[in-house]
C-alpha cells in the first residue's frame, strides 16, 4: 500500500489529542478525520490537523474512507462505537477499557471475529520503560525466584477535578479508577507473569464521587502475587514498581516520561523517539543499591504493529495485532470480579 493509512479519531480530549493523534502521526498514519462537538476542541483539531475533516457525528466520520478508527470517547460508548466501526468494515483501536464489562467486551470480539475486522484495545503501558525493563530483568534472571510485584499509579488530589468526567461520572457510566488506571496495572502484570485470579479487591470512593482508591491482589498461576494500587488520594505515593525476588528487588520510582513528552506536543518520528524515554531503575540487595540499565519506552511500537497488521490484512485473532482478544477479556473479567467482591462499597 503506497498511500498513508487514513485514521479517524473519535473524541479529542486528553487521550485523543495528546496520545492517539501524535502516536498515529509518529507511526506514519494520516489523521484524516476527527469527531468532536466541543467548540474548543474543534479549534484545536483544526490547528493540529488542518487537512482533516472535522465531523460533528460519529456516523459521518465512518463515511470518510478510513482504514482505522480510534475510539477515544467516554467509556460508556466504547462498545457501541467499536461495533459500528467493525460493521462498517474498519479496523478499530479502542482506548482502555475496551468496554464497561465482560459482556460488552465479548460482544466487540464476537463482531470482530464474525466480520473478519481487527479490534485492539490500547494497553499502551506494555510499552512503558518500566514494562520493557521488567521484561529484560526477568529474562536475565538477576532477581532469582520472583514472588511479588507491587505496581502503582498513586497520586494525591484531595480536591476533585470538576473538569474530569472520569472523576465526576459514576462507575455504571464508565467513571472511576477501576476502569481508568487498573486496566494498565492488570494488563501489564498479566503480560509479565501470565494468567491470574483475583484474590482481593477494595474499590472505594474516598472523595464521595467515583471510585478513587482501588487495591487489587492477583494470584498468578506462575506463583507470583501482584499487588496493584490505583489511587487519587494517596498523600505518600509509593514507588511506581517494586518487583521482589529471592536475590534482590527492582525498584522504579518514576513514571515513564512519554506521557509528559506527548502532553508537550512531542512525538516519535518513524516509530522511534529521539528523546530519552527511560525511567531510572535500581537494583536493591539489602543495603547494596545499584542503578540498573533501563529500557527506553516506546508507545509508537503499538501503532507500528497496528499499521503492519492492517497492511498484511491480518485476521482478528492473528498474533500480528499488538494486543489480543484474550488479553482484553482477561482484564475485563478481573475488573468485573473486583467490583463484585470488593470489601468496600
């Protein structure tokens, strides 16, 4: 295929503008259509992509000759829009979570397989610096017998952000940290250590809006336990990662730098970042602490795989897609179980 692949983005907030549009651009896609009704975002979209068609409805965007639809809209419409894209014969990427629950996730997958159209969920944190560094240290065996992972996205925001629909919206309509941040924590832990069952769940709303403090414990079939914390109300955020084995521990305090780079308008070129995208990592062995060489993060690798799968006309269940149907379902099942068995209401 000689021409650039044409992508349309549904929603032009933080996810659509600062993540997907720039990563698509960096991976060689043409952002040719954007759907938004927000006046300010229309102005932003026209400035960012003057050649793109700005659509006031999702249905109009589907008629603009697209190769890919990226759904970066509110969670409550993910399933509806993903299925409509598939029915139109257009490959779809859905920002996490793929859908509100297991039934909706399964419905997207069923339509994808029946129609022979690719559908992938954007579990981009698998390409964080910390994620790739963990894959490396596991291969090297430096930590010995790994038995515990602690993985966190913790912040201290005692005041609710009145502009954030995720903080203002009920869980039933897609709000809260269980659907926003835990998919990242769950998807990466499953990627590193394999299938797992939910052993513990605390899903609560400290600030009396949507769930803002969520702790899950997963028990992996490989014998490793994952302690996953997603909190907006932690006055003393813990390290991003603490991975513990019988020969030492890997500690990563910093967030991957790619989000801040993207928010600043920077993006990878030809699938590669020119900027440093490493988070500093440290090997702890009692009192002995040494820096461990981190791997650079690269979200562009996700869209490079999407591009390759589209060009190769890969069937929906092909390994060419960067995230699989089984991954999406595994994460959805743990999230659904977490809400059902939570010790908090």
